[in-house]
């Protein structure tokens, strides 16, 4: 059975400059996504995504308020206690006041032994607050990759790449 002649594709109504812009947009964002995926695989994604934050703190994924928390000293206490008894309740109070931050603490202690051999302790707590909203940069990169892939699919579709061909 003879094959049917392939129909000629309709002329593309999209101007050539639009197709070129969409093609380069697709290629560029796909390359950025590929580099981001490589950095993610290497475990260096956070460093790469947030490196511009030092120079340009107004970038959307860098915008986060800083939180300075007041250190806490237990005062002089007798033995039988530990840092967690003094630091964790204060950290829990800070967490309740600032739900947009992950708050951890680092503790240290000083001790003093008097003339009669009685030891007293002073526990010091420093609190570290890290913003929770750092995932915006990741979502922006994922969105960029999606836009790039859609742009490449659009160019492929405009060139007739979705036609099913008989074998």
C-alpha cells in the first residue's frame, strides 16, 4: 500500500523573534536548573543559592529579618543542676514568641569552689535564631526550571514536534 504524502505544515503565525526569545529563555533557564541540580547533588546548594545574599540582601530569598536574643545567665546555683534546666525553658519561651524562627541554644558554665570546698555553678545560655523562610530560593529555582522546560516544549510544539508518525 503506497504511503500518503506528508501534509505540509501550516506556516507559523508567530514572528521569528518571539520564537527566538522563547527558545533562548528555555535554554537559559534549563541550564540554570541543571547547574542548580548539580550543586544540590553535591550538597553545596545552600551555599550557592545564598551566596549573593551578602552582596544583595534585598533579593527575595534573602529577605529575612534578623533576630537577636538576649543571653541568659542562671546566677549562682548549687550542684545537682545542669544547663538544660536553665537554657531550654528560656529557648521554649523564645520559640513561642518567634514561630518564624528555629531557635537553638549553646550552653557553658563557670564554677567556683570556696574555702570550705563548696562548689557553685553559673550557667550561661546563648540563643541562635535561624529564619524558617529560606526555602523561597529553592522554589524560585524550581519555577525557573519549569518555565524553561515549558518554553522549550513550546518551541518544539511550534516546530511540529508533537506529530505522531506511522511506522
